[in-house]
C-alpha cells in the first residue's frame, strides 16, 4: 500500500487531497501543527495524524520517526504554506517592503519545504516509486507575472509569488538530483481556502485534482515540471 505524507493537511487543499488519496487506497499521514485538529481530521478521513510544524527542526525530526515506525514513505506532498499579503501586512513592492516580512513567508513556503524534504529523503529513497509533489502557484510563473492581460500580472504582492518561484526552482533542481524520483510542482488554481480568505473562485475538489493526479504518478510519469489540471505551465 502506498504511504503518503501531506503537510498542512487538516483543512483546505491538504484535507481534500488526503480524502481523495485515502479513497484511492493510500495510507495517508496527515501532517498538522495542531494535535487536536489533526487528530479530529484524521478520524474523519481514516488517515493517521502526525504532529508536524514545517518551521521547526525538532517537530520535523519527530514526524520522520513517526512515519518511519509506521512503515516508511512513498509520496511526500509539500502543501503547507502561508500567503501574508492577504492579511494586508505590507508585503508588496515599495517602501514598506522589508526583509523581515519576506523572511516570514519564506520560512514556511521555502525553508519549510526544504526542511521537510531533506528530512524525509532517507525514507523516500527506500521506496520503489518515490514521488514528491510541491504545491506551488500560478503566481510563481515569471512568464505569467510579466505578461500584461494575464490574471497574475495585476497581483501586487511580492513575498508569496517570490516564495513559490523559489519552490519551482527547488523542484527543478531536486528532480535533476534524484532522477529515480518523480518530483513536480503543481498549481491548484485560485481555490477558496483560508490561505486567501476564501476569495478563490473554485472549490477544493477542483483545486486538489492536480495534486492528487501527480501524487499517483508511476515511475514513467513526468518529473521536474510545473503543472495545472489542464497541463504544463510556463516557468
């Protein structure tokens, strides 16, 4: 049975992805910062709760031990993320943009992804078909953000898209470093979740489609790519 870990999984896209993968027969480890919420979500889904804060080394190390003791890992879905611009904290280009504001976003979206991936690599290497799915964003696409007329062009924030562009670069480099893995970045689309104050125009069911699809890749599937449910996206 395929063992899957999803970070940030007690609600939103992570929760829906977990629901779909449990239904597909995966053993799903639900990575959550809040033990109570994680336990309740796991009980509803038939998943296994794992206390996991991607910003803390000790928390990630403990999660590795938990998953290893439960039999190992085949699929890692780096879903946990924050979008501070939605809170109006000034993370837009201008005099108010500071390194500290950028750092807060990068700590979760970039360093957290690296921290988790690095820690779980030994378990993934033992899998016969290791898969990593990095949840990115269309706002990470330099091509789309620099093209007038695209929805992304008018987005004013900098910390969130910059962090997801870094995720895309990491995806490419990890894929080259581990050719036996299937490692891809995905754009779920503008989905209504707490991340964006529930302003998205599509459902979590629609948004989770590409995450689930890439999580179920076989050894002959693509790697080092950037995908939506409709197909590849430009970098």
